[in-house]
């Protein structure tokens, strides 16, 4: 058995020069796992223009956590909330008239597919099933407080699996039945 003692640390809120120090301090607090979101709008600020370098190099962050003996929980969008602009969704999505966000809207789902093709290829080899530190990945965030489109959630699950995600998937929702429908 492995008991997860996790703390949140978002690489996109910390300068890369401090990542090792902050991860070390998280571990010194007695935690064995770090969790981080991956904000879509941080990596695709303009449609089709991806940036995973420098302070956006989450692979380096996750690898560094693993090197320090930490496990990693990844929360890879599409919506993260996290008090981050537009919940991590890229504003350019709004240029598509009539687009419906966070549901099984055809245009929205095609944009997620394109993003996941760029994002998930960078994550698959970091999974514990392949010797890396990533032990879990989240589908959406606090979705039970927003909607109940099971087709959309199944779509996200399928996209993660089709793009090589093997670790267990989870959701983060409130504790009441209303949040779990």
C-alpha cells in the first residue's frame, strides 16, 4: 500500500530557478506527492501556437519532482479553475461563434483533441507505468459544481486513453450528492 500525502504546487506560478527548492521544501514537510495543474491557455496562448519551454516546461518540473523522490498527480485541463484566468481555457476559443465550453460541443471537443495531441505526448513517458513519477491524472476540475454532461466526461477519458494515459483517472468534486451527478 502507498498512502498519498500530497500538496499542490503549480509550476506556472513559480520561476523555474526555484522549482527544486520549493519541491524540496514540500518534501521536507513530510509529503510524498506533489500535484499540479497544467493550464491550457499557458501553453497555447494563440490557437495552434504551443509553448512548452522555459517556465512552461512542465516536463522538467515533473522530472525534477521524481528525481527528489516525489510522486506526481497531474491535472491537465481542459478547465482547471485554480483562480487562473478563464479557468485555464484559452480566450481564443471565444472567437468561435456559438461555441459551448465544458460540454460535448463539437467545436470545443475538436480544440481539446488538438491540444491533447500536443500535451499528452509529453506526459506519457512520465507515468509510473513507464518508470516515471506520475501516479494519477484528473479529468476536468470540479465539474460536478458546473455541469453533468457525461458524454463530455467520457470524451475526455477517451482522449486521455487514446493518447497513451495509463494511470488511474479521477475527478475532484464536492462531497454532496448535488456535486456528484
